[in-house]
């Protein structure tokens, strides 16, 4: 069956360091991979997306990589700040089911001053 | 302001009493979707709609109904709610459903079914 896995343990990181989150998937052929941020009591907010034929995407302090051979995406927050503390979700959109999305359970990031 | 609006934000109700959660978007998006979020399970897709009058099942459609009579609205209907439908529900919209566009989410509806 299709499976998406994100680290369930919270990532505690010091301000200024780089946070790296992983999103692994199995039995899946995603056309796109999206990353969202979710704050407590709020809906997810879109951050970045990457296509299956792209290796890397950047936006300000955020970087996403996509390795379809390893079936893995890495999400990096550089120069992290306390305001980056949130839960980060990855979502996959498959090549063969337009409109269907699957989300990982999310990884909580806590940035301490 | 571009947004997805869900109502109600909170609801406590009893088993078997039909309820509707409304969702409206003002961005003229073709695609809309419903998710439920449970601890440790992440967001799971209930139903989605690629356009008006076009709806399809997601991964967990049992016990839910939807309709898409107008582009902006996509209500979620629980005809006979049960306690296992207690959850946090999110509606989302996107220009298209192809994954190459971001999804915009509402702020969620917390349902408790006793």
C-alpha cells in the first residue's frame, strides 16, 4: 500500500542553525511534492512545491530537494528563527490520480533562542 | 482577501443527528477538497471535486457526502454522524487539482460527536 512517512519526533533546534526534515514514500509515483506549514489551531499554509523532474527548489530561507530514486524529499530551513516553530507537512500528488493528495503526519519543529 | 471559509468552527453534537459543514472560497478555484486530521495520522482526504458537478472519493469517504452545485461552495454532509467521525476537518481549494498548484486551506472545523 502507499505510504508517506515523516519523522514523528519533534525536531528541536537552536536559532540560527539549519533544520532538515525528511519525507519518505513507498509504492507511489508522485508527479509533485508539496510542503506546508501548520500552526496550532490553523489550517496548513503552502510553502513550496517541486516537480518529479526537479532536483531542488529554493524560496528565501527554504530549500526542498526531491530524489525519486531514493523516494525521498528533504526540506531545509536555514538560519532558523523561533518564528519557524510549527509543524511541517509534506503532500504528494500522484501521476495517475489527478486530484488525489496524500499527506504525511508532519514533523514538529521547535526553534529555541 | 482571498480565503477559504468554513462554518462552523466548532460543533458538538450527538450520534445520528445530520449535520453539514459549509466551505466557501472566493478565488474562483476549480478544485476543492475535504480532509480530516487525526493525531498521528495526518491529513486524510475524504472527497474532492475537480469542478462543478464533478466529485470523487478520497481515501476515507465512508459516512460522508458532498455536493458541488456552485463553483465557490463545497459542503460536507454527515447524514448519520458517529463518534469515530470526531475529528478536525479542513476544506481546501486550488486553481486545479493537479498538484502543480498550491492548496489553500480553511482554518478548520472541530467536530465532536457524542
